[in-house]
């Protein structure tokens, strides 16, 4: 059961869910049914706004969590690559820089 708080029902109505290509995920046709039923909405405006708000809050929460998950995934992928590069290059780099500094200091004292 979904229990909506006042904050959720008072939130402004959003455009609705969208796919990546900006087309609506779900389309509702509120025209009269083929059987000739009168044109009327199944939900009141307040109920529709509350449902929209709840689902938009859920979608936002999922997107925020997935962004962090994606960042963590990239970090996990880059860490071994960076470690490999450092293992291969850092000792030579530090040795070259230390040797250059020793030469600079020794020339300055003589």
C-alpha cells in the first residue's frame, strides 16, 4: 500500500516520465471508450497529482542513486588502471626527478 504524505501531494505536477529520447513512456487516451461510454476521467485531479508526484519522487530517487552507482563503477574501473600506470611509471619518474635535483644541488655547492 502506498501512503502519500502531505508534502508529496502538495508537490507541483511534473511533466511526467520521459525516456532518454524525450518521448513519453506511457500514453493515456482519455477519449470515450469504443463502447460509447461518456468522456470522463477515472481519477480526480488531486489523486492524479498525488500519483504523479509519488512516481516522480521515486524516479528522482532512483536516478540519484544510479548516478552514484555509476560514479562508483567508473572509480572501480579506473583504480586498477591507475595502479598499473603508477607501478610502471612512478619509480622511473621519481628516480629521474631525484637524480636531476641531486645534480642541481651538487652544482650549486661546488
